[in-house]
C-alpha cells in the first residue's frame, strides 16, 4: 500500500510538472509558422526599441521534400522570436536570399509536384513570411545553373543578380548575416 501511494504521488508530480512546462506555440509576426515559446526567466532578450536588420543566406535544402523545410520555417522562428520579445514588425527588417539546394523550396506547386510528387509545402510559409515583412529573393545565378526561369517560381520572390552580391550589398548597410 505504501509503494502504491508513493507511485501515485510520483505520477501526480509528473503530470503537474509537465503541465507547468507545456506551452502553446506563439506566432507574433509570422502567422501560423515558426512557432516559438516565451521563456520568462530569460535575461538576454532583443531590445524592442532598436531596429534589427537581418539578411538570411538560405542555402540548405529541405531534409524531407514532402514537409516544410525546417530552414524556411527557421526564418519564421527568428522573426517570431524578435516579435515575442517586443520588437515590432516595423523595427524588423528581414531579407532572405535563397540559393544552392534551397532554391527548390521556391518552385510553384506545379513544378514542385513534377519534381517531388506533392504540392510545395513551403509556399504557405513563404507567403506568411512576406506578409510578416520579409523580402524574399532568389539568386539569379542559381536559376541559370539549375535551368529555372522566373515563371517556375512562387510569384512572391524577387530575382537578385546573385546571392554573393546581395550579401555584399546589405552587410555594409548594417544587416547582420545569418546562414541557414
């Protein structure tokens, strides 16, 4: 009987502990994607009064082409983390330059389906990123190297001369470079 009581107390402790640590993901800037969680004990946080200028060099291909690329979703997470800390959408300047293996995340549903046999799961994330204020660009050199044209891509993307020159243009303007 004593061991049954101890087991019940232990199980109750586990249930209460898991409830206190579980949270619902939040989406303050990029709606529906890049869910993040509040960390009340965090002492290092973005300063909501500052402007953040970030350029993301996105080259990593999706690990599973039937799922949302974790790298595309990570851009949404990064934006939402700033938003959760109080940085406004207006104070968050995000540019994403996509090249290399990541370029296929930009294909239209029709072209993605030809390649991977499913609709492009990244399009809704890309649309949410754009709605959240991200400027999404693709490397023109990568398009040529992969025999792709603008009409093969999601229409919300802008074509850049190259990823290399886009990065060298924005970093001197104060953009922080993140590589995904």
